[in-house]
C-alpha cells in the first residue's frame, strides 16, 4: 500500500475537525437554537454525542489499546484517565465551569485523529472513511459543547474562535500519529486507554445526567443513534 503524503493526512484531519465549529455555529444561531429547544433536540443531540463517545471507547479506542499492552498497563492508563478527569470535573464544579461536553469532545477527537495519522502512514484507504466518521461525530458534539459553554461565556465570537482553534487539534494529532505513534504501538495504546477512562467518567458524571429530560423520554434515543453510528462506522472500517 502507498503511504499517503503527510500533508494530505493533516488536511483530512483538519476537515474532520472543522465540523466542530460548524456544529457550534448551528448552536449559536438563535432561530435554529430555539427550534431545537422547542423540539427537545438539544437533549437528543447531547445524548447522541454521549452515545458516539461510548461507541468510540467500546469499538475503537479500547480494542486498539489492548492489542499491544499488558493487563497492568491497561489498568494503569485507563484508571489514570478516569481519575484525572474525576479531579478535573470536581475542579470545574468548584469554579462553576461547564466544560464536560467540550472535554469529552477533545478526548474523542484527539486519539481518533492520531489513529487517522497512523492509518495514513500505513497507506490504508480506510483513512478516508475514518475522517468522515470523525466529522459526523464532531458536529453534534460541537453543537452540545457550545450550548454548555455559552451559559458561562457571554461572547459568541470568542467562543466560535475557540471552537475554530480546536479544529487544529486534528492536524496536530494526525501529525503525531503519522510521524511518531505509527512506530510506537505501546505509546499509542496508552494514549487511547487514558482517553477512554476520561471519556467514560465524563459520560456518566456529566454528559448523560445533564441531557436527561423528565418531561420527555425521547431524547435518550439519541444515545442509541450515536452508538449505532459508531457501530456501523467501525464495521465499515474493518
């Protein structure tokens, strides 16, 4: 298989990352936002993002992470990720910062973009499908994260610039995957497992409870849809 040029891999990762500010832009539109609130779509999208994150853990991050690691390494990396984000979440609550969706989005995007770089270095054509799936996951996560952070930050333009800057995490992570992690399976595995522990904590501590609506049980179907996206995507990749 022909190795893709590194610039091409970085471009794919950036395009996948641009769906984050795209989701935030939709969330920032008053008309669209109010329509979503009336239809309880904000809760649905939050659950969708949580389901997609859970799919990323169960179907991509952990299976790839345990391939080249020992039981001790798995426990250390996964447990450390959960503990670190437990403390991060506790700090966020003390300082009244609502960033759980945002951090969950980053913890999902960063390792998947690393994997994209690894696939590009191996010459696998699956890199294109993975880029598309990352983009599909990022948009609802960007939508939910913007709404969450908008409550504590008044400047719409500042928030949108933050989300636009976050899209550059993709090329950075893809470059690391292409240049470094493609030859270090152990380090890649430890990163994937660390992020898995952090994501799992955020899903059960912050994302799912905040999305819950006592007046409507339908939004929780979003979690099924999000996980199904990850399931189908993983089957297509493999």
